[in-house]
């Protein structure tokens, strides 16, 4: 995995840096995620990010999509599985987007930096691609995404670990 320089956390701090929840990210360094209440308009931003994530997932939530994307439908009604996958992916996207907002509040971080530091912006389209990041997910990445989700008030739970473990 690409790593930012060890001093990246300190050197990237913005003047309005605010200590909050320290989370070790993919570069092995702890980064401070400010409390969401410290960001003006955060509730509206969070609402918009959640709506966007759900809107991006909804078009994929149909029987044909689950057959194409997962390729594991043999019999029965896959709609429950599909809803579960859709909700899970939407939660990870929300955690990534809102985590990026918090990270950018404290640090001069680009989209690419956020993607390197928080490599769990999973998409349903990642499932059939064996080279995608979802198939390279580690317990450390799951712990990181869950910690970020907790800092923004989202409970993801262990769903992704079960799906990744079943591949």
C-alpha cells in the first residue's frame, strides 16, 4: 500500500486543526477527526452525503443487478440479500464521505489522500472484480472504517467482514 511520509499528519494540519478522535489510518499514523459538531452545517452535509450514497445504490438494487454483480443467486428471492448489500455499501460510502469531510477540516488532504488513508470507499461494482479493493480488505481496514463510522455516529457492524470472508 502507498504510504504518505511519516510526518504527513503534522505537516498537513490546517490552522483550524481541532483535536478530536484519533484514528490510525492506512498509512499507519494516527489522524485526528474533529467532532462533527465543530463543522458548521455538518448536519446538512451529512444528510446530503447520505442521500447521495443511497441514490447511487438504489439503481443497482434489483434482481438482475444482484445476479450480475454477485453471481451467487441460485434459487429463492434475492431481494433481501440485495437490500442488505445495498445498505452495507451505502453505509461504507457514507463513512468514507463524512470521514473525508472531517479529515479535510483538520488537514490539507486531497481526494487522492483520503482514498489512500481510508481505502474503504466500496462500490457494488467492486464485487465481481477480483482486483478491487473490497477483495483485499483486511481486519485493520474494517476496524478503521468502523472507527471512522463511530466518530460520525454510524454503526456499520461486521457485515462486510462476513461477506469478504465468504469469497
